[in-house]
């Protein structure tokens, strides 16, 4: 993280000043009998992974290679470690593993062989050294993403004295004379205020000077003084998933901070993995064209109007799971992407039909169907009796009243009043071809055609989820040149 003293970093970006040096470890056994003087240094690398280095001595260096494994999958069991940093804060490291070692028989002291070990971990907790327990009045969640195209309409004022102050206009009280006395003051429109039933929070753009690697950052700011309690981590994850979808930009959660006033009482940092990091560097593809002319084009309006339905429907229709598959599909190469994207729609359709009591497997009740075709079946049994696969053909007749997966999807679209066009049907058919065969892309025309149909399937997903959330504006058709806007009721593609 870049060092910017003019910002109150605790409330601008991840409230952790890396690197952290930890000593007085309470679980030396986790690291194979290292001595009491062992220390661990932790930082984020350029890809935002949590990494570190252990310095210490052990009389039994061979034990370092004796990893513990759990489960039938032979997964290496990470260790959980507690220690104290230079400021006296309690540090907890979770799922920590050693992945490289440096030691030799000439480098020894009274505690044993001196070793340097590179380590990795999934997350760390940092708790304040304050002796007085205090309740959090504010929670700040930090997210990495690629460039954000949405507009932020509310103003933040920042000035340096006395320690660096940040004021959200319209929310925070402040004395105008304090600003007038400061020579270094900045104003920026960088946040929106979101309020739905039971939840009120701020979503803010992180100052671009802070984030490295040409990435962007967002912050969700929850305050109990806004008249609402800080929501659960699960609900915050729901908000993150809807915001990601609307931004066309998969937000990567890197941690959060709990504050009492301006004092940080706890920080949690998550490690970012390579495939997620690479995903954030792709161009954003929001389903809606952001603009200031129409309500449906304003990010603030969209969240305020769609979040309530999303929170209600998430449990009913497993929307977080659906969007997880959506982002996986968009990260896959052409030729294997559509089966995962189709699965996202199939999961959504299953739970929607189940909720609506429309999860019927029969077009005609089996008992009634058997009566209708009874005479014909007797005739067909006699005709197919001399054929090797006759019974297989007969079974198809017997089960012809059962709905297949494509029929269930079509019924789902009908209930949502989503018209499916010719090219959208072709995209659905391409999904079947990808599942049952290998796509040969030795010809450029086939690559182009499949790319267009993949875009159509993505747009069909966008239309479906927006329609489910009762959106009635315009969407972007990424399958056509120029990416035109179409009303949600209109089919995707050139027809």
C-alpha cells in the first residue's frame, strides 16, 4: 500500500500497516519445535496475497518437512498461531503453512539450527491492545476491483489537521471554520448512501492514489450511529454480490476493520489468490449502462431499488451460489464457458420453480399417460421385440411425459415473462454442444460465431436476474456491434 500521510489511513483503506512483526508466539509446536525467540514477519505481496517469513531456531529441522494432512483428499493442514506485534496488539494467523526453508548445519546456536522459512496464510486477525472492551460503532469492508464506471454523487471533504480528517457531507457534522483554517483541503464526489429496509450504509470509491497495480478499490461503510445496526457478515456478502453484478466487476473482499469512534479495535485481512487477482484486471461489463440522465442508469438508484428484493430472494433462490457460477463462467475460455453459465441459470430455475410450486416433472400425470398410450405400447413392444435396443426405444415412449431440463428452463422463462429469441435459443443449443463434444476453433468464423453466442448467453443471464429483481429499465446487449441499449423485455441479438 502506498504511504499517504495526508489521509487518515485507518478509514481510507485496509487499516493494517504492513509489514507486521510478531513475537511471543503461543503455539511453537505448530512450527516444529522452534524456540521462544521465534518471530514472524507478515506483509502483502504485489498480488495482495498474505505472505511472511519465520525466523527462529529448532533442534529438529527435519520435522519442518513433516506436514500434517487431513481428510481423504490429503489436504495439508494449516496451523493457527497467536502472537504479539510491536505495538502490543494481539495477532492471530489462520491456516498458516511453511512452503520453503533455508538452513544448514553450520548455522547453529544454543537453541538449535537457525532457519528462515517462507510462509503463507489465509487470513489474519489484529485486535487492539486496549484493556477496555469496546463495542464497534463502525465497520469498514474493503474490496479490490477493476475500474469502476458507476457515478458517485455525494461529497467527501478531507483535510490534514489535526490528524487527518474525513467528512461525509450530509452525514457527518462539522465546523466550516475548521476547514477554512486548513491550507490542505480536498473535495471529491466519491460515495453513495444506500438505504433499504433494515440496512443503511455508504459505498465509497477509494482514492486512486492508494491502490497499486492499476486496480481500484471500494469500501462499504456501516455505522450504528446512522440508526441501523451493523449487519452480519453474510448479509454484507449478499450486498457485495449484488454490487459486483451491477458493476460487472467481481469485487474481491480483502478484509474489514471494526472501529469505535476513530479507534481501530479489530482488523481482519484475507489473502487474495492469483486467479482472483487476474480476474480483477479484466474490463468491467456491467449489465446496465451507467448514466446520470435516467434513474435506471444510476448506481445509487439501482442498489436502493434492487437490494431489498435481492436480500429476500437470495435465500429463496440461492442467488449467491448462482452468481458464483456466473463469475466462474466468465473467467473460463471459450469452448468450456457455457456449461457453467447454463448451470447458474439451471440452479436459479430449479429454486424458482420450487418456490412457485411449478417444479412438476410430468407434462401429463403418469397414470393418465399410461392409459392413453397403453394400446400403442403393446403394439410397439411386439414390433421392437426382435431388435437389440428395442427396450431402450420403448422406455423413451414410456417416459415421454417427463419434463427434461430444457423444458424446465423454458417454463421458468415463461413464468418470468422473458421472451427467448432465435439467437438465444442457438446459444442454449451451443451449451449442449460444448458439454457433449469438443469445439474445434481452427477456423476463425467458428470462433467468432461461438463468441457472439457466448455473449448472448451472458446477456440472457443478465436479463433473467434483472427481471427477477423487478428491474424495468434498459440493458446492454454485448452481442451486437456498438453494444446498444435495449429494454429488458426485448430479446438479445441481431434479430
